[in-house]
């Protein structure tokens, strides 16, 4: 019995030693039951040119656009063109019914002729000593007034017809034959491409102050998907439209090989020449934002954790946002995974080993 008990003691000791060694070899790097570090992606706060492009939508139209009207009112006798029709300089486009207008011209002619006869008669009587000089002077004035009225009637009659001021195309018809129109009421809109094509857009006051004549622009149309056209600001209004509160801006567009037609919807991006640099972050780095303040998580590599920091933000530039205060350039900010973090939480940067906290002391 004794030898058997002695032989068992070394085996028991060996078993305990083996268990201890196994436990040591399987000891984890982190405490048992500890949650793994949350994976994140970070990016440095970098200084880069700020894209302050101003975006707007407008309509394409010829630079030479004329709203044609009759100088006198009346009934439209005929409109000889349709929308989209090409016209040549001097071509008759529309005319008023001449009955009333011709009658007015004839009345003025007869009145002028009568005034001339009355003056001639008075001058003959004055030579015979029958009429006075005052009578001759009054009739001279009356004859001149009548002659001026005749010229005015003939001039107005000449503008009872609308002719094309230059070669172009009919953009819009604003009236039809047999309609009664007032003097100066637009009847036709005619455009010519002699001075090129423009896009008219309306900008808010916060945008128009950054735009100057000559600034470059990028223009695109749904008619040519994926194709861009170069442009340049040709005119900036100095006052707002009372109806809309916006400022009119004209952008001259180069058609290249494209065949432009009036009325195409254009998407315009204006690039102010006085650009500047700024500290930029991807928008998804913002955890919360209110007004000009937002929160981000900044990586502390020494401690191996992230800290929640409040920053001041400025202008949006596409998918990036300007940081104007609260962070220094080069700070590593969490851009993916920030929505799930808590202040002081340990993280693992994607593509790197887990960030280990610095040893105490």
C-alpha cells in the first residue's frame, strides 16, 4: 500500500504544473470578458482650397432678345410667323388693321392742308391791308402745328407694323390675330445668336456678393447628360427683383458643337475668383450639429481612446464642411463609426492594430 501512495504524489504534482502552464499559455491580451475595441476610420483635419461654388438653375436664351410691340394700339390684322420660325432682318412679322390708323393719317393730312390754305389766304389779305399781322402769325402757328400732327400720324402708322430688327428666330408669340392690343404691349419675342447665348439665374444676397463679372462658370443641360459647357459671368444686377428678392446674373455660355435652342433648363455652378483655403472635414464626421456648432470624436493615440470635442463649423462645400474653430490642423477625427461612440471609448483604427493605452506613469 505504501509504495502505491508514494508513486501517486509526483503525478499529481505534474498534473497541477501542466494545468498552470496551460493557463499561462492561453492568457488573453485583454481581461477576460472585456468587449473588443470598436473599429473606426479616422482622417486628419486638413487645410485645402474651399470650393465656394454657387449653384443655380436658369433658362438658356439668346443674348439678343427683343420684345417687339406696336407703337399704337389696335386690332391685329395678321401674325405672319410661328414660334421657332427663323426670320431675316427687315422681314414683316405682324401688322395692325389699317382702317382706323389710315383714317387718322388722312385726318391729319387734311387738317394740315387746310391750315396751309388758311395761312396763304391770310398772307394775301395782309398784303392788301385787310388782315392784321397778328392774324397772319396765329395762322402760321396753326399751320405748323397741323404739319407736325401730320408727321406724327404718319410716324405712328409706320409702327403699326412689326419688322424683324435682325436675323434670328421667333422665341414666343404673346398674342394672336384679331386680338386687341394696347400701344407698347409685347406681341413677339425674337432672339438672335449674333451675340451668343446666355443663362439667366437669380441669386440670393448671400451668394451674389461673392460673384463678379468675368468669374468662370460650369453649365450642364439634361439634353446633353454628362457633358459640361464653359461659361463666364457677363452681367450682375446691382438691385434685387422686387417680386422675388433675388439678383439677376447672366452667364455667357459657349455652345461648342452643340445646337442650342431657347428655353433649355441649365444647371449653373459659379466659381468665384476670390477663393480661399480652410480646414475641411467630411460631413459624416459630425455627430450633432446646431447652428454653427457641431460635435466630433478626436482620436487620442497616446491614451488609445476618442474624446468628444465641440467645434465651430462654417460653409458646406459639397461633401465637406469647413471647421473654423475648436480643432487644430492635423487632428485625427473619426469619420466612420462616430455615431456609435461614447466619450473616452477605446477604438481600433481600420487597417491598424488596436490602439493600446499608454502605460501609466
